[in-house]
């Protein structure tokens, strides 16, 4: 929509065809919105993407997202054109509504265990965010913390003995943690010590990454580490270059 | 278990019968553990409760709960005696595994919408916690914020036109927000201004509370506002009187 340009304050609401197709309100560099893109891609669900300038939000955003956040997924086929927010809620909704390509395990226990891992990944997310925004000075032990958080996932992949957390193909856990894993590649460009994950300590995760990068759903929304770093460096200067990929 | 006494550092792991029954690790005044009690009660699922002293945790707690948190639900019937953590993950697991008494709506959209409301209730939780722990001085606009947060739920009950959020009986949304609603009754005892919810502004929620208090699942774990306040006042002095109900 709008050529992928991020709509800002003052932008008219985009005129979209009355085609009943999902409308995903997103921001190109938002890792939470990234989750919604991955699930929609993995399930081959047609959708329009409406990119939002989160610094100068269009006035009509709160019609779809009461707190003005992305992702917000509007469902034009449902009565009243409701919209869903929160990346994990959107992901699970799509998994229940479109079970043809199941992403969560069917077994309730395995599903709950994968959700716990997604929850535990939040500790990696919060440290990564500090480093992305402030460099290693912002969190002196950050790289140690990130590695300790990722140890859990390395060990999990090892004990599952499968190439993906989801088995022979990516499942919900793979897609829910991927946005930050993809962004971890920018640490090399953001930190003076050119940080990369230890190849021995994280051998399974690195093999997993090499597979994930070639997954069609991931490819459909992929940005390399250098580009993520470029966006983040500008953001650190409070210059949100939302449209830098256009 | 152990007469309801909270087990502390140094306590041996409780000897439980090998009966395949769920083991809920809880703390009597923890609102998140309260959620798990409500779901187990509502579904009439037999379980042992192991109360944990969260200030001086028993050494074996991390076997069931890697971060040492409650609730942690151990599943002795499953291979490897796995345990689940995180109140919402436990609640949804139980709802999927024991569908005889369904708590979430069956329709994926309605379910997602209820989850969004549970998520939005977090803003009420965070302000309530500030007031519980520090009084109205700790958050000057707290009472206004709590009321603004509850407006969403008053409006929702009104638009649903049913006595409970779940319809004619309590559903998952009712049970997931109840622990804090129950605790809001302590504001009257904690604050000098004897705070109570405005009877006109929150007429639906107050009628809902009167029904909820008589729900068997709620009754099974209910504590009145004065008692909650007594626990909280001691906690403010760093005296965790976990066993005060015994």
C-alpha cells in the first residue's frame, strides 16, 4: 500500500479495495510486527500491509489499535471490521483460524512448552534492545547476558535433535524468536568489537539460522544485519528512517 | 500439603502420593498463582497445592520453575514429570487439555479479543501494585489511572449485555482479571481516603463482583479485602506473613 511508504500524521486513511483481505498495520523495522508478517507468509494468507510512521502516527491508527501500537491486524471479513493487536495473540489467532499450515504443536503440552520458551526469550529481547539502542556501554554485561539467554535455545535445539524448533520445518517458536535473531546480525556493525556469536558454543543455532534465512516466509521479510544496523544508527540519533528500503 | 504451610529454604521436598495428580506450586497471596487456582477449581481438576515461601525459596523449586516463580504446575502423568510456568500459559493449557468445562470462547476471534482484554488489564495491574505496595503517595494519579483502566471493562460488560464477561457464567477473562479485582477491595483499608469504586461509574462491574464472589471456583480461594490489606501492610514492612491464614 502506498508503495510501502510509512503513513504519518495527516496522511489520509489508505483507500483499500473492498476485497475482504486482511490489513496488517506494520512498521518495516518493528520486530513485533515482523512476527505477524512471518506467520502470514508461512500460512500464505493474502494481506495488505499498511506501514505506519510510529513517531508521527496517523490520527486514524487508534481506530485499529487502541494503544497506537503495531502490529494491528484488521479483519475486514468479520462483522464490525474488528482489529487484533499484540504479536503473540495475532499469531495464535492465525494458527487457530488457518490450521492448514499448523505452526504450534497440536499437543497442548508441547504447545505450552513452546510458549514458555517464547516467554523466556523475552530476557534476550530486553538485553538486545538495550545494546541495539545504546551499544555495549548501555549494558556492560549485555553480551554475556545475551549468550546466557541463547544457551537455553542452543540446548533446546540440541535436545530436540531436529533442524528447527518446529521439527523438520519452522514452527511458531522458530518464527516468534526469529525477528531478534535476524537483528542480532547487526551487533557486528554496531559494536566496536564486531560481536558475533561463538561458533562452537552456538553451533546448532548457527546451523538453524542458515536454514531459516532460506525459508520462504523469512525471505519474504528479510533484511541483512548491515541494513538493520544502518536503521538503528539513525534511530539512535532520533532520526527514524522508516522508508530507507524504498 | 504440609497443612498449607509455605515451604522455605531448607524444607525437604514434600513427599506426595504417586497418584498422578497435578501439583501446583503456589503462594497463598500471589495473584498470578491465584489465576491457576481459579482455572483448576472451575474445571474441577484434582490437584495438590504446594505453598512456597517466595522470600526464602526452597532449593528444589527451580527443578519445577527455572526462574523460581509461582505458579508452576507439575504434570506427574506426563513423561519426565514436566512443569509449566506463567499463569496465562498454564490457564490456556488446562483449557485445551480439559475442554469439558470450556473457559475461553471456542471462536478464535472472540478468544483473541478476550486475550487482548486480559493483556490490556495489565495496565490496571501495574498501577494497583504500586498502590498496594506504596499507598497513593507512590503513584499520585494512581486512583484515576485505575478507574480509567476499569472503564474499559465496565464498557465491555455493558456492551456484552451479559452478567459475566464469559456470558451466563464466568469464562477465562473473568477468572484472569479476578485476582486483582478481589484485591482492589483492600484499597479501602490501605488508603486514608477509604477508596471504593464509584457505584454509578462501575455499576456493571460491581454487580459482576457480587456474582463472582459466589462462584464456587472463586469461593474456593477467596480472601476478603481486610485480610488482603493485613497481608499487604506486613509486606510493606518486609514481613511476608505467608502463613497468616493458618
